[in-house]
C-alpha cells in the first residue's frame, strides 16, 4: 500500500497519509506527498486538493526514528515540500482529525484552509524533543495565530484543543462529526474555494499576526525572561524564540532558511538526543518481555485507599481525578475527617488558581467516600495500602484484607522500601499482591513504581501497568529490593551530599550545582520539603537495631541528626537545612553553617574548597553506579526504565535523558575511573559495580547492556 493514498471526489483530489500508527512523515510519505503535489498541480481534471491522514489521526509529525539518519538523495525535506504545497495555485485544504502535531501541524499550515474535527489535539511539540519546528512552523504559526500565541505554543510544546485552535485562527472551520464528516466538509470547502476562483490564502503571505510584535519588539526579551527558569540548561526553547522573532523581521524565504539553520544546529546535539531517548524510553517502559501486550487484564471500576495521610490522600485524589470512585479508610474518624479536609483544601487551592472549575472539584470530591471500617472494601477492585512504613503493621493489615476483600481484588502496597513478598506472605493470595509506589505529592508526580513480587500474577502486572496509564501516570515495573529503583539510588546521592558538607561544602553550594544541572531542587531543599524527620526516625531505628552507629563505615547522618535534634524538620517547621522566612524559599542559615563547621571539626575534617565539578560527580556518579547494580540484578528491566523513574519521580532533567543516558553521554570509562578514584579517596562504598566496569572495559554504554 502506498504511503500516500490518492482518491478522487469529483474534481477534488483527496490525499491520505498512510503510515500507521501516527502517519509520521517518514521518507516514503514525503516522497509520495512531493510527487502528488507535482502531479496534481498539472492535472487538468483536478480543481483542488484535500490532505488528510488515514487511520486514527491526521499526522504526528516527522518520523522521530529517522532523526540522525540521512535520507535518500531524491527525498526532499518537508520544508521544501511545504513551500511548494503552499505555492500551489489550486486550493489545498487540510482535513484534520485526532492529532496534528509537529510536522503534522506544519503540513496543515502549509495548506490554504483548515477544517478540523472534534477531540483533536494540535500543536508544535518539537521543543520537548530538543529541536524546533523545522518545516516552517515558526514562520507560519505566528503569521496565522499571532506572535504571542505562537511563542507560547512553540516554546511550551503544548498541544491545544480544536476549539482553542479555532479561537486562535489556526483552524478555519470546526466540524462536529466523525472522520468522514470532516473529509466531506473539507471537500465541500475545497469545491467552494475552487469555484470562487480567488487566489489561495497562503499562511506565509499573511502578515496580520506579526503586526503587534513588530510594534513591540521588546516582547521577545520579556518572553525570554519569563521562560528563563523553565528553560535553564536548554538551547531549543531559545532557538524557538529566535526563529519566531525572525518571522517578524525577515521575509518568509529568509525566515525559513534561518529556521532551517537553527534546526540543523539542534537536531544532532546531545540535548535533542537525550530528549528523543526520553520519548522512546517512556513508551518502551510499557513493554514487559514476559508479560505480552495481549495478557488479560482485570476490570478496575473502583478503588480503596487505606490511610488518608499525605500519601493516601494524594493517591485517593489520583483515582478521583481519573473519574474512578474511591473509598478511603482511616481507623479513627478524626483522622479521616482531617484527611478528607486536606483533600478538599488541595482541590480548593487548584480552583483558586483557576486551574480547576468548582464544578469539577465537586465532581471529584463526590467520587471520594470516607470510611473507618475495612469491610467497606469488600467489593472493591483494587486496594492501595498507604499506612505507616512498618512491616508488622502492613502484614497485619494485609491479613485482614485477605479476609475481607472479594476474590480477584488487586492488593497493592504503596511501600517505598519494604519487601513486597513478605507483605504478600501475610495473605492466602500472593499472586494478587503488587507494589504501587506513588511519589510525593502523589497527585502531582507522574511516576508509579509498580513492584512485581515473586508470585505476582502476570494478569495483575498487566492490569496495574494499564491502570497507571488510566491514572495519567507513567508506570515502571521494578523488582523487590530495599528502596526499589528510585529511593535505592537516591540514598547514594543523599549520602554523598551529606559527606560533602562534612568535608567543606555548604548545603547552598550543593543545591546550586544540582539546580544548575537541571533538577528542580538540590538535595537539601528536597529533604526540607519532604521532612527531615522521616530519615531521622529511620536512622534512629537502625541505630537502635544495630546497637549504635556502625564503627566500620562512615555515618552520613551526623549533621542531619543535629539538625533534627533542634526540631528543624524542614519547610513544615519553617527551618531545616535552610530557613524559610516566607514559608517556601530556602535561605542559607548561619546557625546551620555553625553546626556544620563544628561537626567537621569534631569529625576531624580540615574543611577544604570543593569544586562544582566534584560536587556533581560525587552526587551523581554513585547514583549511576547504583543504577548499574540495579540493572545487573534485574530489578529494572532496562537502563531506560531507570531513566524514566528518575525523570518522573525526581525531576531529573529530560534534556539529559535520565541518569543512565546521561552517564552514556559522559562515557562509562570516565565514570568507572572516577568511581575507582573515589573508592580510594573515600571508601569501599564507592567501588564501581561489576557491570559498570565491564561496559566501560568493552567501550559500551548502558544503552547496550
Ligand atoms: N515518529 C515516530 N514514531 C512515533 C511518533 C513520531 N512522530 N509519534 C509516535 N510514535 C510512535 C510511538 O513511539 C509509539 O510506538 P510504539 O507503539 O512502538 O511504542 C506509537 O507511535 C504510538 O505512540 P503513542 O504511544 O505515543 O500513542 P498515543 O496515542 O498515546 O499518542 C501522539 C499519540 C500524541 C501523537 C504521541 O505519540 C506524540 O506526542 N507523538 C510525538 C509528536 C511529536 O513530537 N511530533 C513532532 C515530531 S518532530 C517534527 O515534526 C519536526 C519537524 O519540524 C518536521
């Protein structure tokens, strides 16, 4: 079957892109489109052309897999093809449905008239692939929709609804019907335009959208300032702004050339490679080799959540946000009332920011029911336990759930560290038990670490992976170990951050380096946000269990314990590693500095100047090293799964592709050698993992593991 199907509707030629699943504009499609434009332009039996996509969408843009490859010489770039399409004398109409993204929207903008069906998403998301719309999008969208709208859409990469696109003038006609109705309307529009005999309305020849910015060129600098925080460390967003700016100062042909040159600079850079890796990693994560895509799943029509604290409340919101009724259990009515009130306050805060309607809040609150008796969960399809992190408490609870819940229920635990197999052993149905580790705040963070126990049934895994998607989360399947993937790696990172402080750095130095690297915050601001008391209690328990701090290893909690002894639990107490005058902004605190200096002395460290490079390597290389161990042990299926965990659970920058991909870009040999040096300088906990050493010796990366 041809990559571009041609049909006739009377004197209208209908071109259907045919490249499932998303009609990506790969070589055969471009070749087909190019040839059709040439042929139809000369065909005396054709008055006008309609372009659409066969299957479930119009077109999701360039075929991302082709980036970095060289097309056959005769296949022209999309930009050139669209210049010819736009220049046609015969009217060209786009019949848009499903998705018009990236090159897909650029194709539509190259047409003279755009008809769009319902439930359609349109946009230029290239920036999230580390590139810019390279086929005229930065030149045509501002001409059609205005500079402000184009800047916002191109720099955010946001896809907008057909209604928003219509309001912005991006589409000319909305059709309420199925694909056939959209095509019929487009054919009718094409016939009308051909009959009118007026010259086509070419996006590239329009100037109305540019006027406002031409009269106010400082708009671009203002925009750059407004995006500085979000775009830190990246090139693509700034290149997008430069291109839109060029649209306001250059003739179309020059602007298109400028855009092309900027595109070429970006497409093979590490930023774009990292973001392409992130794109495919997020899709790969759903594929589990021994749980095929056709594994049956269990219907999930409602849920139960046990515990209505910070995590439980957040998880309940996640279900309600996805439209699933959820019963929340607390043993005491007062705790339940407080938890439900907190949920309501959370929603109310979103309403007050204008990001949720009151009606929608009421609908979601209506889906949440509180109860104090476990028997209320008798008919529930999935139960997520989010109680205190204590094995005995969890086992006792699962034994009770085993008695109360219907057969076939999925029993999930939100434990962040404990052994899921041991929890499962408290039931008579370990095949139905799985970990669903949400990340705090559960209603915001997109990651779900789905923890597969030794006996978890394939059907349960398939159901929970599917459920993650329904809940708007990215589910990553991991195995059982202390801390699973994310927290096990985090532990290495936090330990080194603490040691660096003992040796000479200050929390603000470390946080600055990590923030500049691209994480949303450094380790100390993160601990202050999460609450320093959590780790403190765990350390106290461990010390009690071991009968004192281990004498054969360096203890990382010395300063953290002193901070907690003073009640400095973080943001919630107004003070932690930093002080929080306004409640949220971390400010260095001389009192903390004094504690740090005094502790260094006690521990016998002559404080030294620590470079930013050392901070970065000491914090991140051990984290990567632990990732290698996790991979080697089969706790994660792929290195790219670990990247997804870190991007969605901890905000590791997408433009670095996640820690494992980032390590590959540094070179594993460098990482292994540095870890060997750290092992000598610091201690045995820094020893490089066997997998890291092997890959480094073979000149390979984690992507090859
Ligand atoms: N190129 C290659 N493959 C693509 C693709 C693309 N543009 N878009 C999606 N796919 C693949 C996915 O990898 C996935 O493959 P597998 O089934 O093998 O995993 C499959 O198509 C289905 O994709 P999703 O699972 O993402 O499907 P969805 O229905 O959830 O989402 C979508 C559909 C909204 C279109 C989403 O796929 C998407 O956002 N795609 C990328 C859109 C994009 O970024 N386009 C810009 C491309 S760059 C460009 O166009 C440059 C230019 O200037 C010419």
